[in-house]
C-alpha cells in the first residue's frame, strides 16, 4: 500500500497567524470590524503555548489505604507566546499589543481578539490543522536584549492570555478551513 502525503508528520515551520476581533464583548462592533477589515495576518518565527491540561482531584477510598481515585477538574491553558524579529513595519497584531500595554491613554479598555494559528502543508497552499484561541488579550510585550558582541536579530515576544482554544483538522467534519483561508 502506497503512503499518502498526509500520512507523514506535518512540518512545524510552515504556519501563519491571523487575528480577528472577538465577538464576546460587543457582538455588533466585533462583526462590523471583521466584515470591514477581515482577518489580520502576521508572521512569526515561533509559536508556543498550544496546550491544555486537565486538573485533578484525588479522592481516597475510606477504609482502603492502598487505593485512591483521581477525578478530573477544570482545564487550564498556558499563555500563548508569539516570537519574531523586530521589523520597522508593524503588523496589526503587534500594534494591538502595544496599544493595549504601553500606549498612554486616559481610559483603559481591553479589546479582545480571536487568534488563529494555521499549520500549512509543505507548499503553503492548504491548511492541515488550525487552532483558534478565544478571548485573547495582550499580557506581555518584550523586546529581547541588545548585545554589541553578537550579530543577532532583535527579537520581540508577544505573550497573550486566552480563555480556551479549539482545534480543527483538515478532512474532519465541521471544519472552519474555508473561513480561515
């Protein structure tokens, strides 16, 4: 039997990141902005924090000392970290993070977004998998250290908190790939 190209593990360096306005706060405003502006596309060197961990509660059986039961509790999510080289031209996602964290304003409003990470095939034509992170807000903006002894790129890291995420796999039913392209 001949193996298909989709049977091989996906390459982890072909991905893209988009963001849309979250519909959680004001549905009308979020929909209007998404229709007018569409998804913002940004490019990053690496992405980390795609993880979900189930908590557990240990229950000891009374009278039986050698047995315990582990029951699942709430699911927790780490922060999403997006890392890239500092560029003179900023992406809409970078502008949103800086505006939320370091822009001096008289009033402070947290504008949440939905961030989508799409793992692409080797030709960067088809989406193999996609993760959507909901209710994201900027938690940290960091520019890496500058060092005159080394010839390295200046790196910026955007750290986002999110409430939960979903995963879509190409070929499975109820996928959102046509919307994300």
